[in-house]
C-alpha cells in the first residue's frame, strides 16, 4: 500500500503502520502518537533497530551521534524516549534510530526510556505496489510503481546519509504532489515544503490533496516556472525527480551554495522529453555539485518499457 493511500484512510485506520517490504522498511507514525504513550524503561540490549539504512559508517550520522547526542547522554545519563514496537519476543526501535546508535556507540547497557506502541495501534504492511490508477482521485500515470519506487529510493538514500533535517524543501516539477506524503512518511523533517509546478491544473489538484490530508500549513503548492524560483532558507533541500521534463534555463544555477540537492533522471525517455540524457555519466556532468554522495542507477519498468533511473545526491 503506498503512503498516499495510508494517509487518506479513514479516522479508524491504525495510527502506526509498520512497513516490512525490503524496498520500504520503516514506519508511518501519525502525529500525536508518541506524546499519547507513557514512558517506561527497557534494557538497551533488548532493543534492535527496525530500519537498517542508518549506520555510523555514514559521516553525517556519525557526526550527529558523536558531536550532539553522546555529549547529551554523558551529561544527562539518558536521551529522549525512543518509540518501540514488539514483534514476537523482540523489541524494535521504529523512531529514534540516532539515539539508539548513540547508546550503542557509548557502550551503554543499562535501562533506557522508551514508549511502547500497543498492538491495537499497529498495522503491518508488506505492500507498496497496489496503485489505483482507475480512481477518479488519481491522475493517470501519477502513482505508478516505478515512480513510487524512484521516490522511495531517493528519500531512503537521504535518510541513510543522515540528511533528514531542513527548514525548507523545494520540490521542482512536483506534478500532482505525490512527493509530499513520502517526505512526511520517511521522516524528512522540515518547516515548509514548496511544491512547484508550471501547470495550474496540477497545482489546483495538489492544493486539494494537501488540504484533505491536513498539511496545508506546511506544504504549499505553487504555480511557477521553477527556472525563476528564488530559493531561500538556511538549510535547503531541492528535489527534482523530473530532470528530463524541465528545461534547465536557470533552476539549477539558482540553487544556492550549500543546499542539499537530490536529482533523478532516466534513459530511454519518451518522445516528449525536454532533456535526453542517455547515461549516468552525462547526467552526472550536467549537474555539477561541490560534493556528490550518491551517484547510481536502478532498472525500473514503466508502462511500456524498461529504463534506467538515475539518482544523484550531494551539496551544491
């Protein structure tokens, strides 16, 4: 089940969904869940991480743990409670992975504060491929499996790198706004996200969707040519998964130095593609960054053909 479907469920839907699919191992946690649960303690050695994409081998994660969390742990003797879920006889951390790594790096073995999610609040899902393209609420082609996997791949890599806290996110060529709920679900923290698309019909659809989901105070659809977007903020993330469809007459050059940039393109493009980059090396050269942390490709199957999707993440 894709996350857009999860968010649109009725009020009686479970407030926590555990995702077990290997492409998308994580948890969807509705606002207010953590604060509603009492704090208790469990031996640290009884806990395991549910998500496996965070590791101290990643410099950004290591620096945050070493320079911020471990000093707090040494000063206070504990960190804020982690959210845990019990599966069988094992407790898994589903929110608080950096804190788990800090306890582990510090050689901590005693009791730690946790909040345990009760079974009646949890649903378990192994599905991401069910996409209702025939629904009148789903614009055709906007939630195909390949597009969903591309977005999940990008956001999972950002989390793995420890790049998950921003004041402002810009999604260029946002189309029907499907990136927004993925940002929330993968726990990419931000104050404001601007979904920018040149087509007012797409913006109108996205505005209705965001209002329905209750996120209109943080997620703002804008009708605009992204080549004239004025990027502002102290810590910025710019996402463009539509590099093949947007003519680059300024959008990339306008991204300020120091911004985190996550880009996707593809080979074997449709006939109406604006940019026809055919290989990963050319894609890499076209969007030069000061530092590049991810440069990779995966093979996906679209409506009519297979293609390679490119991913580049780094700092401008």
